[in-house]
């Protein structure tokens, strides 16, 4: 599964992912706990998440609605996509080109989110060992490189996404041909781990009829 093969990532992901059905309010709480609120008022942040939903992030219109109701719920993959989107904001907003990239590559990215969850329990790649004199650093996790490139303030490329080992992620940074890349590879395992950890302490909420309860094995 080397060299950023997202198809191999999908084939290797056989373990079940968390059965989550978070309400909009619980999702706002989770994103806040993950540090993605960024000082905005709850009202402003609430409006921003709803605005992203209208633009197809983290699911197409109608997909997250419970049967027979207008209420929406977010599953694990939805939460992963929303978190990644919020991490990609520039000066508090998400560029339209990034929104389009996340939508266009959704079928390739969601298997990576599942792989990241599995990696929390069963390591996919060996850790990368970095040494500098007497100092040693061990880097773990599955990394996601979205291949985002900017030039003169405008995005010129998004994708295809690549799955990287920790070693490949470090090498990508070290071998960059320019002083700084637009976006460095993201430790997607860490993102999955944070989501799962915080949903274990999720506040209760009145749940629309027809939705499944939050369950984590």
C-alpha cells in the first residue's frame, strides 16, 4: 500500500467503522472540542457549518437527512470530511476550489478515512524514526497528501489524493522543491483518533426519529 495508492487503501479497509449518527448540535460541539471554532461566536460557527452543508460539505443535499424528516445526522465519514474541510480554511474561510476538490475526490477520500480509523487500532505502516544527535523522534500514522498547490494567491491544483506512510510524509516535506508547500501531508490517523475519542464523551441530545444511536465498539 505504498506510494499513495488510495485504491489499495480501500481494499485493505475491512474493519467496521464507528456507527455514528450525530445531530447538528452534537457536531457543532465536536468541532468546537477539536479546536476548530477559532474564536467565532456559536451563532456564526453554526451558520458557517450550515452554509458548508448547502455547498455539499460533508454530504450532498438530502443525504444526511433522517427518513421522513428534515433533520440531518453526521456519520463517521461525514465527520472526517467536515474536520478536514475546516482544517483547510484560509483566514477563516474555505476557498471554493478546495470545496470542489473535496467533493470531486470524495469517493477516493472516504476509503482513506476508514483506513485512518483502522490504523488507530492496527498500525498500517511502520513508524518513521528521526534522529538528530542524541535526540530521537518516532512518527506514526497514515498521512494524507491532497496535492494542493497555490500560485499567486490562487489554487492551481487539487489532487489526486495520496496515502503516505510517516516516512513518505517526512520525505515529501524534506524534498519539496520550494521553501514551503501550500499544504503539508495531514496525519489523518490523528484526525480519526481525535474524533473517536471525543465522541466517547458526546453530550446527549434529542435525536430525530428514525436515526441510529451513537455506538462505539
